[in-house]
């Protein structure tokens, strides 16, 4: 068969975080996600240095639609004024 491509292993996720908004008093944020696989489980990880990401408790969810708003997520901008967040496929790992 011409142009047949067979791949092994999991295909790369297209899930991406496209925007973050904060409420008026900067105590909660909403994440705007796109490219999710409906029915797949995801969670959000955060880092203050861009290298060491940790799961955010309470952010695990099953995608109901390809584009999804997750929130409100509690934030503390005074304690952590600079935080990088990203969406990760899969459940939050256990201890």
C-alpha cells in the first residue's frame, strides 16, 4: 500500500494550555485548554523555575470536550508571583 505509515507506541498529545485568567482579587484562576482527547484524563502541573513541575492538587479531570475551561483553581500570587503551568495527560501520580 502506497504511503502507509505505521506508528508504534502512544501518539503525542495535542493538549495545550492557551490562556489563564485570574479573578478580580487574584485568588483563583481559570485555565483555557484546547486539543484534549474526549474521555482522557488530564491534570495540571506547576513550576516556579520552569524545570521542576509538580501536580496541582484538585486539577485532575476527564475531558468532556476537546476545548475546556478548568477552574476556579485557588492561587496565591503574593506567595508565588511567577508560576508556569501546563496540562499533562494522565492521572496525578500517587505518592
